[in-house]
């Protein structure tokens, strides 16, 4: 490759700043993003993508991830071999590969913004759903925690258990993924923007490896697939699946995807989904209460049923097995990713789900 060819390729690098410019400008027009992009252009694109890939029995996203890793490793090996064979061409060899990598990253970033990233700038879910997310008192938070615990204790008596006394799904994991849309169908009666027909969620074959990164699921905008780690405890799979579907239908913010995961589990006709959503919402709400009033948290914690406690311990024990430097690096990357997409609180933004939980309580219990 000559230097003129390198220059022509470098022009493609301009796609990265162009993508960010589009992303930045869209932040000033959330209403337009909501109506024209999130509920228009994006929905059309992702429905086509997800339905097409939905016919494929495995995760296309996982196949792409693995293929890219293998491709990069092969390219590195070939580059090293070439350098050893022609030391005089070292600079040219490295510069060519570096340019190719930069161009590829620019194209991928630009495509990501157009295919999904602009959703970060849509109107807040609380606003479009007419929920009051104004500051709440500790008492309001405590009441929400008590209500969630009461519901979790009740539902826990209705779900199935494995030989260790831990909650298990009422069907196999693949069937569970296929059932997830039922919660969205019902929740759409109350929150119309949740309506839509999309490709089915996919279980990750390499879920155990995925756990080392601390990831329970991921939405892949280039294939329109909601991907789920299916090696995790059964009690978290329904909620995680609904969380990833929330991303699939255009809710990019993590706190909103968590809340949508909860309400779609809540409206689901099957008990295991209802329990999973309630249990995870309880974890978020009580964590917030503990941070502000440990004594009140402890008084509520004393009322956890034995079954709920076993499930929570099983979740903690599972993730403790994968606490490695890899998970720390993954968490750091995820935090950087969220900040880069103007989620100023980074991974702490997940805590804002509690505001939506309280807002829902205000709307339907006042």
C-alpha cells in the first residue's frame, strides 16, 4: 500500500468525529429523536434486522465476536511474521495495519451511532410514560422496598425450586427466552412505546466465559439481537432477558432498561418472570435504602423469606466465582462506554432505576 492509498483510507477516519457530531447535536433535540428516530427510523431498522437474525438458531452476534477475535489474532501473527522476514519494512507494515485498525474502528463507531447510539438522546422514559420522577423522601423509598419485599415473599412461595432450595425456571432456558415477549405485550397496554414485534432473544453459547467479564447480557445493534448469559442463576434470567429486549426496542439508558425489565416481568403472565423482576427491583431499591438509612434497611431485611434469602445468596455466590482482574477491566470499560455516551454517572447511573420505581408507585398507589 502506498502513502496515497493510506491518505485515502485516513479520510474514512472522519466518520468517527462525524458520528460523534451527529450524536452531540441530537442531544439538543430529544423530542425529535424520540419521534423521528427512536419511534421511526430506528424501529424500522431494528425490526428488520432482528426478525431476519431471529430465524437463525444461534447468536449471530456471538459468532461475529468470536470471528473478529480470531481474525485479529491471525492478523497480528501474520504481521509479526512479516516483520521478522522483512525488518526493513517494519514501519510500513505496522503503519498499514494501524491505519486499517483506525479506519475499521471509525466505520464501526459511525455505524453504531446511526444504528442505535442516538437512542441515548431520546426523551426520558419517565417523561413519555407520564411518571413523576421528582425527588423522593426516604419514607417513600422505604415504602417501595416494603411493597417489593411483600410481593417477592409472596411470589417466592409459588415458584419452583431445585435440589438446593434455589428458585428454578418453570421451563428450559431456551423456552424461557421465547416467553419473554409476553410481558411486553401486556405492559404495552400501560406503556404504549413498549409495543413491537422483534426477533427472539438469544442465549450465548459461551456464557461461562461471558461471566468472567461480569456481563449478564448484551444488545448487539449490528444484528438487532438481544443476547443473554444463560449460565447465571435462574432467578436472574427472565429479568436480564427483558432488560436486553428493552435495549432492542430502543431504550439505551441502563436505568431505563432495568425499569422496563422490571415492569415487563411484573406484567408477564408467568410467575417465574414476575418473581425475577420483583427480586431484582428489590435488590436495587434496598441498596439505595441501605445507602441512605441502614437502620430502616435492616428492619426490612429482617422480613426476607428464607427462599428469597437463598436466591440472593445464590446470585452473590455465582458472581463471586468470577471476580477476577478481567471482570474489573470489563467494568472499567463499561463505565467508560457509558460516560462516552453522555451517561454522566457511569455505572452508578443504574441507581436511577429507583426513581422510576418510586414514580410508578406514586402513579398507581396514590
